[in-house]
């Protein structure tokens, strides 16, 4: 029994190390291509952001004098997190999902409170402080699951819902009326209008 | 007519991405088509078009549109669905640390989340921050359930306001609402409170929401929840709810509920979630529901156990559920596997088996399987294919295949 436990623990922690390796949220394009000085010019002027707010020109080479080596250009590049200083605080970009503006796999960017049991809890928090969601999301994120009538990729109900719905409706009748309130909705199938 | 509409949609979809690009515009257009064979072995071709568009002008006015057209092949009807269409007029620039917290007026069709509602509102919502952590919301308009997005009836109207307060651990929202229908009027008082003590031991969360009905002088609906994580990564919750459809609804709109229940539906649930450090998650939920039907008191039970394991870009999540109600008993076994093959290709497989013993003496098994493939074939272009097969008491095999092509523009 102890052996099984030790092997399981080793396996779980070992797997953890492997799975963490792929955790970096990648960018759509290299940072140099994502950022354009030209497009940000007006916004920077309006927000009174100067060159030195992002670039560290104060860096100097160790030895001084006319023969001193140049400072490596890479050191003058801003920190990668500098984008977030505006995009997660001062600027509300009209993205349905602001993070996906630059990042590919936004799942890896989910805040820690979105991880455990978030599907059940998110409604309460969004009702009380909907503006906290606006940091990353627009209303279109809610509509994707709550409003769309894409029955071809129906994710609201489970796969066998056509057969199980009568048992489930008698379990929680109020859940049906959240979306279906037309009296003809049930009848359309049960009289054979829909196949 | 159909062919003409398809042509128009195709042209819209083709030319939409060619608009002038700049950072204040976001556009996502999706065109999907598929094949479906129904229980009578009749074949159908579906078409679905969706467009999400947002544009913010330099003055800060935001236009948001989420619009779909399809021949929903379950409902066999063509329809244009303006899911969301609103203008946001900013009244200030927002707080320095959080631009998204700003006073504003939102006009048009939008999601409405005040009180117990989750509906779309055709109307106006004013949100004003009196202080960085508190303010007032005033709203007026007509409410629609998701099923009604094609219609624009102003028969059911709502007017109200809420005071809101969010500071550190405490969030509060209280205020009156007035609902009117063709012949009825309802005066409500909504209160909603949440205490989220993330810095304390066990990170407790307490939440209570209530709708007080002035006319009946009684609690219309209520929802209470206590949640805590006594051991790191293990979260436990207790939930109580007492719900019923809005009594302001006409009898027609309450019909589906009244087929099974009259009065309140009361439920008690216990949940347990374990987030393991190795990208594994285990969850359990048990729930008991009681309500009164025309025949007398009814109750139901549901017990669910689920597990998920992420390994790099692969994820597997099996679950099992037992449910019983006066409609019968069912066991449901489900498993989903998804795998990111590489940076541009993602696949998913899903299988479900249900064992049923229904009130109408139908017993047996139902099966459902789905397979999906996402392919980012060009920068900003994505193709998706979905194949679904099911087998149950109605038909031996029901199948559908849907192909999507999406363009993302920002």
C-alpha cells in the first residue's frame, strides 16, 4: 500500500514538473511586431507618457571614457511587463477579451480565483461587481454560453439531453424557464414539428 | 430567398475583414455550415453566421454588436438574432488605476444582471460612481429571455435602481425595482451581499441574495451560500435556494414550470472541490430539491463526481452523475479529452453514456460522441470541424457534421 502511495506521489509531482513547462502564455507575434510606436503615439501624448517611462536610458557601461563599450541595445528595451502597466490599468481597450490582444492561450492567464470552482461562483461575483470582469471581458463573453442559439455546437445541455430531459426537467423545473418560456417550445417536438 | 440570403451572408463575411484596421476596432466573423440527418432520416444543410464587432471612438463612445443569422436545425427556422447591440457613452474617464471602472450610460440591447434576472434588456442603464468604491445604477427598459431574441416586445417593462458598494472583503447591492406587464404590476426590493475574506484562514465566502415582494409582503426568491477552504486547495460549500418564476409573468410564460411545479422550488446542495497541485481537480456535488406539484410534494436528488487532469496541452476530464426525480432515474457517464497537437491544431473527443429508467417505462441506454478539430490555418483565421453522433431510443444513429471558418480582427 505504502509503495503504491509513494509511486503515485512521485508520479503526480513528476507530472507537475512536466506540465508546468508548457505554462508560458505565448504571444501571437514576437513583441517587436506586436508593438508599434506609431500607433501608440497619440495615446502616449494624451497620457503624458515619455520615452523614459518605458526605456532605461540611464544605463551606462561599466568602464567610462571614449573607448568604453556600448551598452547592449537589448538592455534598453523595456521590460516585457511594461505593456500591462497601461493595458491592465489605465487603458480600457475595447477587446471582447483584452488579454487575447497579444496572448495566444488565454487559459494560462486566468487569475487564481478563476481556477477552483469558478464555473459555479462566477455568477455571484459578476452580479455584484460586474466592472471587475471588464478588465478582460466584454458582454460578448457572457453571451457566448448564455445567449447563443448555436444548436449545432450545443454546450448548454449534455449530449444525451434529448433522452434525459424529461427526468432532468422534473428534477429542477425552474432551470427550464430561465431560457424557455414559450408554451409552444415543448409542443413543437412532442407533436412532431421538430425532428 | 434562402440562396439570396446565403449569398448576402457570404459577401458580408468575405468583405468584413477588409475594413480599415486600427487598435480601436475588434471584429470576429464566423461562418458555419453543416450536414444533419434527423430521426426520420431526412437530410438538412445548416448555415450559421455570427459577427462580433466593437469600436471605440476617440471620444470614448463604444459600439458593441453581437449578431447572428442561422437556420437553427433543431428549431427548423431561419432567424436573425441581435444578441447584443449597445452604445456606451462614458461620463468620466474612470479611475486612474482601473479605467474600466467608469461612470457611463449604456443604451440598447444588453445583458441585465440585477436582482435574480439573467436576461437581455432593451433599454438604458446608467452606472455612476459617486466614489471609487461605490455608486448607483439606474435602469429602465424591457426584459427578454434568451429564447426571445428575435422579437422586440416592450410588454414586460422594468424600472429600478441599485446602490452598490465594493470595498476589500464586502460587496453590497440594494435597491427597489418595479415590473409591469400587460395587466400586472410588481414592486420588488433586491438585496445582494457578498463577503469574500481571501486573506483570512480558510478564505471564507458568505453570500446572500434576496428578492422581497412588496405586494405579497413576502420573500419572493432567495439564495444563500457559505464556502470555505479549511485545507489548502480544498474548497467546501453549502448552498440553499428558494426560486420560482416571476409571478409577474403571464400564464403562458409560466406554463413550462407549471407543468411540473406550483409554488417554490427549494434546493440544498453540498459541494466539494479539490484542486491538486499537479494540475488535477476533483469535484463532488450532492443536491436535494423539493417542490410542490399539482399531485403533491415532489423531490429529487443529484450526486455528481468529476475529475480533470491537465498534462501540458492535453487534458482529460471524466465525470459520473446520478439523478433521480419523479420523472425517473438516470446514471450519466461522461469523458472529455482535448489535446493541443501543436501551436495551430487542437483536437477534442467527447463521449457520453446514459442509463435511464423513465416514468413512461422507457428504459435503456443513450450514447453520444463528439469529435472536434480546430485549425489555425492562417494568421487570424481559424477553421473548426465538429462531428456528432448519437444513438438512443428514438433512432439508431443521428449524426451531424459542422464546419466553421472564423476570422479574428483586432
